[in-house]
């Protein structure tokens, strides 16, 4: 028992050291920067963190005083981010929450445009240890990232036009959260996340993985990245092969990251998903 405890402590120290090293590496990243539209800036970098860990990171900085954000959702079928975003004349988009790959539809509570379109929501939207956060949007002009509440609580708060339960919650009130020890958390994967500096300053992040050109991150590392971007609150979205960032008018059908659903480091591995976060 004592030996097992000591091994756990050593493992935590190693993970902490690796996370600290990556955090220090964030400060040295050289970013390419482009203004996409008033209130929307795109930064990107394909970098070697600490001269050894390859990461491909894309970030959208959104000012909701000049832009609007909302959740786009099809409860019946999964559609690639690029097609969903283009169909509603968005400027930019990222993939959203967790969903049923085989049958379509969100795996968590979702409300769009003030309406719930799914049936049998209690069965479909049961919680697990990872779903500890929620994205809540009022009229497209303010975005709140909070701890996840019960489905009934969300039903009783119609002031939020759009709601998406997701997770885990990564940063709360400026501090990294204590994350569950699930495989989603501790393994390196491609990631999508959203954070806020305040309710009108939003940061949307994708980082690629599962190739030799992009390592991906654990969620502790992702939390450190969101903190380095000065997020007051941040939450994890669906990642892995779903991780996608789209910008209207860009080459490769607007896909600016390297989605890995085709197991290649290129722009062609986009996965069909149920919901996306769009900027207009």
C-alpha cells in the first residue's frame, strides 16, 4: 500500500514537471497573426515546445462587442464543420461538444436558439465524470463558462439562448481545476477548447495530434495553455478526430488546422459532427 502511494506521488511529480515545462514553452511560441474581421483575430503556430515536442495550435480571439457567437446543431445527422458553418454564412467555426458518432445527436444537454430539439433527453443526456462544464450564451453577445448544472436548472433559465454541457472544466476563476483521472484527461489527444477573459472576450483553441508532426496534449497541459492565454474560465470541447477549426475563404475548404480523422497531418481529415460553435 505504501509503495503504491509512493509510486502515485512520483507519477504526479513527473506529470507536474512535464506540464510546467510545456507551460514555459508556451511563452516562446512564435505566432503568425491575421485579422479576419473586426473583432476576430486568428493566431497559428507549428512549433517545437522546449525544442522537442511538436504542437500545431490555432487560436481565434473573438470580441463579442463586434461579433456574435452561437451554437449550430443538427440533432438528426452529423455534418462536417465546414459544411455546417458555410450553410449559415459563418465567418469562423470550431467543432462543439460530444456526440453520437453512429446515430448523430448530442451526447450532452444542448439548447440552440432557445429551443431543445431532441426527444428522450433524460436518457440521452445522462452525465459522466468528464462532463463538468457548460457553455452558455445570451443573444450571441455574452458567453459564460460555468460548472455544469442539472438539466432541470438549464431548463429553468431561458435567458441563455444557447447551452452546451461539455467538459471537463479546465479553468475556473483564473485557476486550473482538479481534473478526474480518466483516459480522456491523462492521455495526449488532439484538443478543442473555449475560454473567456470576460463574458465578451472569447478564445477558441484547436491543437492537433496523433501524428509525428503534432503530439497533442493531456488536459492538464491544455489547462496550462488556456491559463497562458489569460483565460479566466475555460472548458474542454470534443477533441480527437473531431478537432476542427474553419475560417471562411481560407484554402483547403476553410480548414486551417490538421484534423486527424484520416490519420494524416493534412487538412483533409475532417470528421462529421453534430454541433459547432460559429462566429458571425
